[in-house]
C-alpha cells in the first residue's frame, strides 16, 4: 500500500511528518509521489491562523472527493485545538492530536483491519514527557530537523498554540547528540534544532537551557553545521549568548519573533518583553556574532493598534535593520483573549499596514545583503534546479548563487564563496575554496 503525506505549518510539523513517514515505511508502506496514487493520506495540520484551518479543511474535502476509498488521517494542531470541528467535517477516518503522532502508523493498520473510525485526541497534562521521536535522515534532503522541545506556557493573547501544543517538555541533551550523529552519518550537512518555544528548552529538565541543546548537537562528529530555528526573545541570557558564541558549528542566524515594535501593542499582546529589552538583546547578539543575521516576525493591525502605534512599530523596525522578516496582518483566532478585544482594526487597514511594513523590511533585507559584498561566506549547496546557477544558503541564511560550470553537482557540499554582488533576493559570487 502507498501513503501520501501533507504538512501544514512549521518546522516542528515537518519533523513530525518525517517521523511518521519513516515509521510507515518500516511497516511496509511505500511513499506515494502524488495524492491520487495513495491508499492512505496523512495530513499534519497547523492552526496558527484561521487561514491555516481553512486550507486544511479544503485539502481534506479535496482528498475525499479524489479518493473516496482511501484512509484519510488528520493529525496535529488543528485536530487538537478544534477536535469537534474536525469531527463534524465527516471526512476523516482517523483523527489524532499533537502528542500522539507516534501512534499514527499503528492506528492506520488497525483501521485497515477493522474499518472502525478512530477519534483519539488526548488532553494535555502537566509534567508529561516529550513524545519519543527520532528521525534517521532523508536521502532526498540537504537539511534535517531535530525537535528538541514542544509546548508553550506563555499564552499570548492572540495565540492558540498553547491549546494546540500543551505544556513545555524537552528532549535530553544525550538524545539530541545521538540523533545528530545519526543524521550526520546519513549525509546531512545542516542540522536544524526546532521547537514550539525554543528558549523554554530545558525548563522541565532541571534548569537546562537552549545552550545545552546547542552544545549537545555540536558535539556530534562529522562535517556539518547547526542552526537554531525561530526563538522567543525574552529568555536568552548573557551566559547563554556567551556559550552559543563559543560553538564554531553554530550558524550566525537568529530568528527572534518581535510581533510589534510598539510597547503598548506588545503589552496588549501579552508578550513578556518591551522594545528596549528586544533591542538590547539584538545588540548583544550582534556583538557576540559579528555580521550575524537577525530576522523576525511582525504582525500589523492587532486590536487597538492606532495609527500612532503602527508608526512607532514601523520606526522601531527601521532601526533594527533586520536581515529578513515575515510580515502578516492580524487574524482573529477563536478561543483566544484577543478575539474579544475592543478596537478591531479594519481588515483593509491591517493589510495596508502590512504592505508598508514589508516595504521597510525589504529595504533592510537589501541593505543587509549588500553588506556582504566583499565577504567570504560558507555556503551549503542544495538540490540542483536552476540550469544557470548552483544555489545554497550561507550560515547567515542568505540565499547565495554562483554560476554553473559544466554538469557537475555541488549538492550537499559546503564551499567558501566570495560575494561579488547582491540584490534583495540574495547574494552572488564565486567559489574561493572548497571546504
């Protein structure tokens, strides 16, 4: 039998889907390269926005029309946070939540045998351990993810994720080192440490911190680098930054979620920092990692955001000079405190503010890329898709291109590239010396 996999959302979901796929392969299921060839369709859902929910429902309806006899599985955050809505669709044969994804392969086997629908969304409990998951590598990919942490206890007023992911739990440093070794031995040259709230790593392990996780991954043997995925800004201490700066394999790229550059808005959002704290952290990272990239997420049109609040946010973002940014308009989420706030901003205004913010961020992105001209960057090359260029990403997560010469491939190779020009999309250069 063949299984098709579809992943919505974040890097954590990508890691979990890959874990499910490998477990299904171990039971004898083959990968379907397109949905219409599948006997089983597994959808790993996201619920970070209402649009994500809508796209998930649309896909499920499409799959059922396309494959009336296939086994359709819904797992992940949407199923966890909105179980009744998922059931009421009347589409899925199996619905599971966020903390029992490892059960999916056996649930599929049970359904094939008994044809009995399964609805198993387990409530979260304080003190529960991280669900055991370990990936062994994917020969099709350059990078590999390790989920080091799950859950969030911050409860920002706009966010449904604590209800979809539960309480904080972490993977032990020993397990992180072991998994990194296995992934590197499989040929992966970049290991990305990911989690729902990365900077909360280790709170459930006797006071360990993100630096412990990064050190564990960097201990592994081989030619590779380690990257940290998106982080909340309020929990990185000076000592953590010092320890991270000592790791030669760690990429100098930090994605620090800002959300707003206005202190009044941050307070309404329930964020645990202000702009002064955020700016100070960025200064410390740039001092510890000269030339590092700092990217971010920014929301516009949060309830109560006035024109003056937005202008303050815009001015702060200009001052931060981010290397890149994900900008998006606020959308209401059922079950969050902000959904009931007064001062709703018209959708048109949210979108107009997002467009202005994107323009500012693109200017900063262009400035950062141009600042690389004349530098030599370490670049990991990815799959060859462009007949004109070899393309990859630097440690700073800059898209770097060099002209192709001949038919040779640089896939999964790391090389030093001298940057000769840049535009808003990335940098261009030539190989200086191969690593």
